[in-house]
């Protein structure tokens, strides 16, 4: 129980505020920082002067998030990493897509990739209005724009989002292509690997020594022991909305997380995390 009514009221809003900040920034850590800053600002404010606490907090979180996004624009290296920077992994029991509720977070990450194409003002307008139903006039207050200008900004952002293809549920075809790759890797079938790999496939592996990139089907197939090891001891998973596999060491600690991008029946990209330090920080499922 909270003895401070202001703290209690804030905690009631925390999850929603965190969701807003995460959709804006694409980083759980940054979202937590934004929410904490919002609490610090509220603690310095006389809460009795705030008529609509939920709206006030949304405005504060929106403004802080907007500042972060604008700062990222001036420092491109600080932008969202659209690889496997945020690991959202669920075991894949091949459910029917229309019945699969656990894909929500992964599909959300797919949307984050699309949102990266928006400018900061567009992203804030789209996220607040279309995802969290914040009125246009309140969004306009955050942006310093009129209600009509905010409507136009949101409409422009919406068109960009709709015009960008985002991955949705993992299909049966994608699963079959990944399984064919893993079977070929496990059996040492070099020709089988080449059949399912796009000629320009890119393999990105996050290792303890740093990020290693391999380009081209021949080189990726030659080094496919990565896939063979995962296939031998791993389990099918959905990784950031993509078909993948997770494997564990004998002591139950995670060994690797691999995600596959499948386009037109071929694997066009493979993202792997084999860095124990990063895996230890991720919220991963336990071995089945």
C-alpha cells in the first residue's frame, strides 16, 4: 500500500506510461528512464494543481520521449538497432496465427521497425493518437501545433506506416524453410543449404568479441555449423516476430538465439546472439 496518494496515483499509470514510452523509443531501458523522469517531475509538482493526472503524465512522457528521439537524430548511432537489440522470445508450438495471442509483443517489435521510418513529430502523433487514443488537441499541446496541423501530421504518419510492409505472424512456409535449413546444416548437406539461402543472405552474429557479419550464401553455408549446433539441441522459437531457434547449455543457461528472415521462400538474413553476457540479460524461456 502507498501512503502517498500521489505515488499511488502514479503507480496506477506506470504500465500505460511505460507502454507509451516504449512504443516511442523502442527500448525498454529508455522507456524506464523516461517514466522515472516523469515521476521526478511529478514529485516536484503540486499534484493538487493538476486537474487530469493521466493527461498531464502522458504529456510529460510524450515531451521527454520527443526530446530523446530528436537527440537520436543528431546522433544516428544512438538510434534503435533493428537487429536483435531487444530480445522477445517465445517457444514456437506452431499455433494457428488467428489463435496465437503470445505473438502480440513480437508483432509490436515489428511495428517499432516501421515506426523508425517516421520523423520524431510524426512518430509521437501516430503513437499517441492511433495506439493510445490521445486527443489531437492534447498532442498539439505537446508539439506546439494547432489541432488541425496535428491531424494532418498524424494522417501523414499513418500513410507512411500503412505503406511500409511489416512482418506479422510466422507462417507455415517460413517455418518449413527454417526447418529445411536446420536439417541441411545438421546433415552437412551443402547443396541443401544453398537451395534455401538467398544468394545475398546476410548473417549477423553477436559474439563475446563483437559483431561478426558474413555475406553471401556460399560463405554462410560453409559456416553453417552454427545452425547445426542449434538444431541438435535447440527448440523452435519466435524471435522478435521472426521464425527462429533457441538453444541451451547442459546447465540450463542459454547458448544461442537465432532469428531468420524468410522472403519468397528463401532465407535473406540470419541474426544470431551467442554472447553469453547479452543472453544472460534477456528474458528468455526455460528449456522445455
